[in-house]
């Protein structure tokens, strides 16, 4: 028979209580030692759960990054680049044309000055050939 002081809770002896405490401490120690492995396993399971949605995202990204006949970002980017190149060529042609117009305007301004000087000289020559009306 077990003495009264060895019974902590009815139907549980001191030896059984100590064994339970030792078992709990050992279990906590095992969980602490295995915690990195447990957390890695949980992370792997969580990653595997999200894998199908990630596969859909990768497929969508693949669709956008490869030419497919017009609807992908790759195709859009190629169209934009071609348009920019055309605009660049047009801009170059316009710049050359405007430069040519400035040169023509400068040449016409010089011709205008030359003609104005010739006109002034002709007017002076004509005036010199007119009889002097004040003397008469």
C-alpha cells in the first residue's frame, strides 16, 4: 500500500506524476530540437499548396513575354518600337527639310537685299536722267 503523502491526486501516485512531468519535459525538448525541421516541413507544404496558382502565374507571364501574333506585351512592345522608329525617321526628314528651308530663306533674304540695292541704284539712275524741272 502507498503512503498517504505519496498520493498527489487521487488515483495518481507520486511516481506516476514524476513520470508524467519527465515525459512532458522530454516531449518539449524533442519539439524544440525538431522545430527547425517542423517549420521547414510546414513551409514546404505551404509552398506545395500554392504551386498550382504559381504555375498559372508563370504561364501568364510566359504568354506576355513571348510573341504570339499580336496580343502579348512582347508584340505590343515591338509595335511601339517600330512606331517610334518611324517617328524618328520622320523627325529626321522634317529637320533636314526645315534646315533646307532656312537656307533658302537666307538665300532669298540676300537676293532681296541685292535686288533692293539694285532697285535703289536704278531709281537714282533714272532720277539722274530726268531733266531738272526746278531750273526752268
